[in-house]
């Protein structure tokens, strides 16, 4: 069963993937997120490419062209210093928000 991506979380997931795995192309990032999610996330090109463009425009990643393991041309994205700062800030924001949600959900029990 696939789950929808919560608004505002895709950038965080992409940045974390790049920080963990090093430079990746879009297909590699999508596969990694699908793998880590236990197949719960299924990212298509219409989802991942706009996010990659957006975070590159913010200066959080830098793209360069290279060859994939299948010898195809692809743009590889690497996280920048600004991207690492954004990752840290977004991680903290996500943890704070998820703590609030957890507290509210605990009230139901």
C-alpha cells in the first residue's frame, strides 16, 4: 500500500538521502526512498523532478551530468553546505512538529 507524501517532507527526504548516500540521480533517489519506506512511497517523475529543481534553485544541491551504472546520461545531485544547514533546520522542525502530533494523538487513548 502506498501512502501520500506529506506536504513539505519531500525536500527533507531528498536532502537526507543525499547526505547519507552522496551524489545521486533522480531515479536513484526515488528508489532509495521507496526502499527505505518498505515500498510505502512510490515517487514518479512528476513528483521528484519538481522537488529536485526547487532544492537546486535554493542552492541546497548542485547538479552535474554524469553516467549511470547503465551507462546513461543523468543529472547527479550533491548536497551543498547550504543544503546541510537546511537539512539540519528542517530535521529539527520536523521533530518538533511530530512531537506535537504525537502528544495530541496520545490524548485520544
